C-alpha cells in the first residue's frame, strides 16, 4: 500500500525550518491521507520534509514525528519511550511520580505518559495517537511491566480532534488510591477522578524549591491535595492550606495524616476571599504560595486573567511580612513569562513593596521545553522576597 502523503505550503515548510513541529490546516496544499495516518511530508516541489501525524479535524493538521527518512514503526516508538525513560532517570530524584513522556518534547506527538509508582496514566490527544493507543500500551507493558495502565482522555482538546471524552482502565487494574512518593513524602493519588492525571506533576521541583525559603507562618492558596503545603511544613511553624474543592481538601487532610504532620490546616474556601479577609483583619505571613488554575484558557480571556493574577499577587504582597517570600505561579499558556513578571511588578508597585526576584523557575524537567516551540513552556514560577 502506498504511503499516505501530505504536501505543505512554502510558509509551512519555513515554519518547520524554524524548528516548529506543528503545521496548521491553512498550510496544507494537498492531503492523500486518512485521519490519524502517519504521512510522508513534502513541500510543493516534492522535497521530503519528514514523517508526521495527520489530523483531518484539528487546526493543527500536522504534527512532525521526524525530519529523517526513517521507518516509523513499533521499534521506533520503543526507542523514543526508552530514551524518555532514560532521561527521567537523570533528572527525577526522590520521587516515583513523574511524567515519563511529554508528547512532542520526547518525540511522540500528543502522547502523555505519567508514572505513579507501579501505575501508568496515558493521554492520547490526537487522532493518530488515539489510533496507536493499543500499540503504545503494549510497548509500555513490555518496557515497564506496570500493575495497571489508565487512560485519562478527558481533556477538552480531544474534542478538537473529533475524539470523545473517556476515562478507563486499559490494562491490569487501577486501585481507587495509589500511594506514591514525591520529594520524599507519601501522597495518595486518584488516577481516575483526580485533577489532570491525578496530580500536578509539573510543579514538583517548585514544591521542593519552596522548602528552602519556608519559615514561620505560611499560606498556600490553591493547595489541591497539599503538595506545596506539606512540602514546606517541616520548615514552617504553621501552614494554612486553602482550596475551593472539597475533594482536594479531604485528600490534603489524609496526606497530612499519612506523613505524620500536625502543623498544616486544610480549609475549603475561595482564595480570593481569604486573601482579602487576611488583609482586612491584619493577618500577616512569612510565605505565601499562589498556584492558581490557568486563568487564561484562550486569547480572549487574557485581560480578565491579568486582572485575576494582579489581584491575588497584590493582596498577597500586602500581607507578607518584611523578609517574607512569595511563590507565585501561572500555568496559562497565553500569559508569557515577561507579561507575568510585569503583572507581578505592577502588583508590587501598587502594594508599595520593594521586591527582589530570588528565582525564576518553570515546569519540572520531566516536562521538557522545546527550544524552538515557546508554547511548550507553560509554567512560570517566581520566588520573590519582600524587602520592606
Ligand atoms: N498547588 C497544587 C496545584 C494547584 S491546581 C499542587 O502543587 O498540587 C489549582 C487548584 O486551585 C485546584 O485544586 C482548584 O481546586 C483550586 N481552585 C480553583 N479556584 C480556586 C479559588 N478561587 N480558591 C481556592 N482554590 C481554587
């Protein structure tokens, strides 16, 4: 059978040349391919550009797999997954919860594999990855012998590919609660019902970094199941952890008990209200952690997101003691690092605080950023110190 072919425009091939891995539908000249095919990519003069995943629905019609004229088969995918796992052995410490494979950043477009101890959770976020789900699972079983593999195919982006929303067990079994270590502490994860694939693995290194600066009274404003709060607990006298979700608060309390920690209080509340109240009653903290959900889900919501980030950062900066630390994060793709820095700077000026940047951080190294694809950098995390 002849190989499926896609011809792209001059603009598309220039985009590939500049290091980008995605080609939009408007740059497709001709497609002799079925949805989800692996295609041979050429420019309009017939020059070979690589092999790629093809989607007939998404605006991202092409996701480049390789620029080389090589066979992309099971052995090829196995090598990619093995290389991804080798890299994690280098960069992941004191943890058996991490992202084993981060899609295009590990050479397998739109496939995510997260490891939670002996269990794996995968996401197949394009037609082509979805079609190869069975094959990917077989390779994962062969390489890692997990006790279970779950799919968390409930992200909204699947709808853009014409794919359904589904959560299921693909192999072995998945217990209701998986216990796994992070930064040397034990956490329980609900792989089928928790947020994302069960936890926010991308913030692991930032949770570890926060420990260095913690002391006295700490406020963790968007705590989920206590990742930051419990991580800094031993260095602080007291930590107050706030989350809007009752499930997250309950999970946080259980994680606290599991680790024999008594100095953290979990409370179900709206962080915006809590920050305002603390300001009004004159409560002060030595560290505040702001790790909200993405306020800007798309371009249209950037102005509202700016206001949201400004508000929480302004209030937090007002109620920090001199010498205190603000750990402030944004996981919105649409808010760039310079913009986020500017928002926080405006907040500091309005709060009349003098602030130094102690660390400019990003997502953990198991979520690699592509040098030539700025959109793969999505977490901004600044550690700031308030001088006076
Ligand atoms: N810091 C966490 C991840 C936070 S994700 C960690 O390291 O694991 C964002 C969290 O904010 C979610 O748990 C969500 O339930 C919570 N949330 C969303 N809006 C909120 C609000 N207005 N007030 C408090 N929590 C909120």
